[in-house]
């Protein structure tokens, strides 16, 4: 059965893609389908601007600066104003999407939105049982800033979808909710912070298990559901413990275009553009590290991998780009390096970034600390 994940425009494209990818990793009868918006998300030509000093940054766009400060401060202080829609509005958006895309009645639509709802639930189901919404914002408030919000969002998606299979209608869902939390997917979490217990256990209690049998939920479907629940729980606990135990995630390099994944973090992808990827993989290949001023020696290697990752095939453009990268008199390599490291930080967080970033004293060898036994290359 197809589950269409509809991204509301204000919900980050990147987090959306990550949630989708997390759910798609587990094979089974449930097929998670993208709303297609990320097709316009081309990695090839996304260039980031690096502000080298505060002055130029502030002069050109002081508005952005205040914006960045605002984003950093993710702790909610009260009174806190929040955009809110009614459940009816949210389900109407699902219905509009169904019409637009001609989605058959037998398929499910799940709206992912940062906008809150009038009843202040994490998510809910329409009377038809075919439309759902999940609130994608404010997770940091319950789990703290270290949370990778993909996990609670994916968790909410999968438990709402399973309720569709476990119960005949909305009334049955409400009747079977646990008002006292016991760490089951059917905990109501009236006090919203109880969600933490529910996600830590990510389990189904024996009573709820009987609904699977009563409603004749197929073994393949149940298997997929439990695989996803287990996967989310493991990735969340791995993240917490890996910091304490200094145990980094395995890095998986997959396919011809060498996509990079953190296998133990729910398959989180490190999204590098072709040039960044070529440089990162070069450093990964040489554990002893490289001296930046000697990058010229690796021109052929860099050019070969860069052209594999690029969609465009003009050799001139590729050669020029690599020439800039290896030129010791250009700043390009420093910019690319700092972009790679920033993306690593954004992907795995400050506490784990140390294992993967390219580091070294100025003029000395720079290297990636990760034990290469934790790197797997897959076809
Ligand atoms: Zn239960």
C-alpha cells in the first residue's frame, strides 16, 4: 500500500527528505512515496556562501544575521506565539492533494507540517481514516536540542499508519488508547512530555498486539512495522550512547555516485555536492592524511571522481573546477573544506562530528580521524 508523505511548504526540505529516506529503508508492503517536491533539489549546483568576516556579513544583510541568531535560540520561551490550523483545515489540505494527484481512495496521505493544530496533538487521523497529519515542529522542546527530529517524526508517521491497520475506525482508536503511559505505541501522552517514554520503549503492549491478530494484519506488514520501530529506537539510543562511549557510526559509501550514509544513525545521509564529495573521499582513502599544498599530486584522482558525481559532462568546467580546488594560491580548497566540515556538523551534530571532519594544523597534514575499519564500500 502506498503512503504519500505530503510536505507542507514551511517544513524543511532537507528534514523531509531525511524522514522519507529513513522510512524507505525498511522493505515491506508499505511504500512511502514522496510528494515530489524534492525533485527540484539539485545537489550539483547548490553553492553556499561562506562569510569570511562578520563585517561584510553584517553590512550586506543585517536581516539575515538577526535571523541566524533567532534560529540558534531554539529554546521556547513563553508566552510563545505559534501558527495554528484546525484539524479540518489540515485534512482538507490532504484532500486537495488527493484530488491534485488523483490518489486512489485505498491509499494513505500523511501531511507533515510545522504548523500546530487546534487540539495540540502530535498528529491525528481524519474520520475517513485515509488522511493524517503530523506536527513536525517543537520536538526540541520535548527532547532537548541534541535530538535528531527525523526520529520522532518518522515514529509518529509509522504509528499513525499502523493504527489504520489495527482499528476499524476513529472510535476504536480512541477507545483503545492508554491514558496512563506504559511505553506502548497506543499511549495517549496527554502530558506531551510522556512521548519520551513512548519513543524510548518503541514497543507494543500485549493487549495492543491482539488487535494485529483480530484485524488480520499480515505478517509481512507487521514485520516491516516492527523493523521500523526497532530501527528508530536503535538509532536514537546509538546516538545517545555513541557520545558517551566515543563510538562513531559506520560510514557506508554506496553505489556508482558514492552516496555517503551514517549507517548506525538510521542511515542519515551526508549530502555533499560533487566537488565536496570528491575531496572528502580522497581524504577518506588516505588515513595518514594529506598536505593541502600537495593536492596537485591528486589531480587525476579528483577529476575522475568529480566527473562521476557530476551530471554535466563539460570537461572544461570540470578541469577548471579541480584546478581551483588544488591551487595553493586560491582560497577555494579552504572554502570547500570548511563547507564539508559544516555539513558533517549539521548532519551528525557537534558531539560526533570529530570523527568525520577533515582536520589538522595549518600547513600540516590534514586527516579524518575515523577508524577506517568503520568504512564500508557497497556496490
Ligand atoms: Zn498498548
